[in-house]
């Protein structure tokens, strides 16, 4: 019996736009990391992606929006990977801890180039109200993603949160953001032991030894 022919997803206009946007974000990640936010240009992003500058403007209003889209993409990827790790095995803290520890020790969460780029944009946003409002909105979305992740984990283990999970989300984000800044100044200050201690304290605070 002959096998069915392989089916290909048609390249619809929506799919083509999504592929163009993804390609532009990949190019922007390279250009921003190399040149920094201020020196990077949309012309260079377009050239790196192999598109015209018009293709950039058809997807992003300006350089600010392009950077923020890149930031949101990175955060969504991080949260998605954490969710996958949490769901992929036992929710017992002793068994889960090594998986979470290995994840947070990886390159996905420690990227000095992106930490520098993010800091540069934060300082820029302080002087540009529209960019500051957009960055604040991005932070709100990030906290909501993390809060939802914490709520889902509590539901999985059948426990009620000890603290307001939106506060825990903000605390956790601020903690690791601070570590990222510390690494820029003194890479030796944030060690494997620092990470182990931090995660152990978070587990104790969130689960109370459960």
C-alpha cells in the first residue's frame, strides 16, 4: 500500500509575515549584541536579515519596538523552557531541584551581552518617556508570565501559596536581574554556590520544606 505523500504547510501571507518577522528578530539579536542599542541601525538589521529597510518598518514601528520585541521573545522563551522542565518530571522538591538548577546555570539565563544591551536600553528609556512606558508594559507582561508559572506549580503540588505570587514573581525577577548586573562588574561574585544557595532559599520560602 503506497504511503501518503508528505504534506507541506502552504506559505500563506500570514505565515510569510511571521517568517519575515522571526528572521528580522534573529538579525536584530546579532546587530544589537555587536553594536549596542544606540549604535545599531535598522539599515544594518535589514541588511543582515537580507531584507529592505521597508520590511523592518512593515513589522516594527522603530528601533525601540524592535528591541522590545526581541526582549519579549527572549523572556517568553525562558519562561517556556522553565515550564517544560517543571512539567517534565516529578514535582517533588528534592527531585525537581537538580533539573531547575541545571536550567538556571545554563546560557539561556546568563548572557552578559544581552545584560549589557538591556541595561543600555533601561538607561535610554529613563530619558525617553514613550520608551519607558513600553518597557514598563513589557515588565508587567513578564511578571504575569512568571506569576502564572508559580500558580501552576502550586496547583500541581496541591498547595496554597504562602505569599502573594505576584510579589514572589517580582522578587525572583529582581533577584536574577541583580545577579546579571553583578556579573558585569565582577563575574566571580556570582558562583555556582551563589546559584545553589539562591535556589535553595527560594525553594524553602515557597514550599516550606514540602
